[in-house]
């Protein structure tokens, strides 16, 4: 009899664990152009955190955040079109279309209190998503992005950067990825990310990067009035005062000793800063009610 009670307790405990944040529920929804978008949802809560990956990455890059934050929030990780488990049928991978991918997931899940979190290229994507989700987004959190909202690259510089990626995608991408880590970075992580990103479909990667290079965020920033927090490494300068010309409530938090993939390089420090940023956005939202 005691054995039956013991196993009953264990069974109930397992059921409770599965019902909590740890269990990720995969799903798919079609974007505005019919491309299928893959996403996973974990946890429960009134506030939804929607995580958007960067160029040639996927939703798995947020694995160090999902378990922690799904204890108190609804957490959604998205594969943009052409990435991860999402469809590959799109002809042109524009930032605006990526924004539609995120908006499609938010609308499908009927989320009404959303914090959008975007890494690298995902920072531009969440700007477009916010524009398409009026009244649903509390604020934006960039992850090693938003170094400058104003574009100061010439067309020649952009095409010069794209040229080796088009000519030898694997080699150029691996070199590019490795350059975004500090010299003392974890070799296993560096190799994993370099191999992973260099295995992306080259045509999709080139289209995504070209469109990102020629994307102007300022017209979109003029249409959305949302607070923005960015968590950045200190490898690249950030035009803080210039950025404040376009976002009245803009803040950047820096992490030292890490590179572009800071949410993977120093999980604990990043998660602490992310929690601070979420709390700030929620306090602003509460104050403005």
C-alpha cells in the first residue's frame, strides 16, 4: 500500500512538472505569404516573452532562457521563415516579411501583453513586428543590436561585405562568426555556432543579410512609441545619444568579456540583465495605465 502511494505521488509530481514551463509545446502557423512558421511555447502567464533569433540562427539559440523565464511568463521562441524548422518557400527574405512571421505567431496565440526580444537581425525584425501589432506590445529588448539606428554604411561597403559570403558562403560565414567572439571565448561554443550558421541555406542567408543591410528602421521607429532596452557586449560602440533622437525611452546595458552571442556565452549575467529589462518595461507599462 505504501508503495502504491509513493508511486502515485511521483506520478502526480511528474504531471505537475510537465504542465509547467519546462515542457515546450511545438506548433506552426502560416505567415502572411503562406510560409509555415515554426514556434514553441512554454509556461503560462499574462505577459508573453517572444524571442526572435538572428541571422542564420534558430529558436534553439534561446535554450538558456526558456526554462528560467517560463516559470513566470509565457515564453515563445520563433523560427523565422527560411530558418530552423520553418518553411523555405519565400523568394525574398525581407525584414518586413520576418516581422509578419512574428506577428502571425502573436495573433495566432491571441497574445495581448507582449515583450518582443530580438538578437542581432532579430532586433530589426521585432521593430517591424511591433508595427504590425498595435496595442499588444509593451516594449522591445534588443540583444547585441541597435548599435546605431542611423545607417552610415555606403553601398560599396555593404556590397564589399556581401561579396565573399556570396562567393564562398561556408568559409566566409565561419570567419565572420568567429570574429564576433572574444579571444578567450569557449572554443566548443565558438565551433558549434560557426558550424551551425555556416550550414544555413546560402541563398536565404545572402538574401536576409542584403535586405538587413538596406533596411532603414527610422520610418518604423517614427510609427511606434515603445520603450527600448538593449543588452549589448562591449566589443562594438553604441550611438546612445543618436539613438535617443529616435526612441525617447532608450537604454543600453553592457556586458563585458563576451561577444555577439552573449545570451549563450554568459547565461547567468545575461538572464539577470534580461529580467531587469523586463521589469523595467512592465513598470513603465503599469505607470502609463
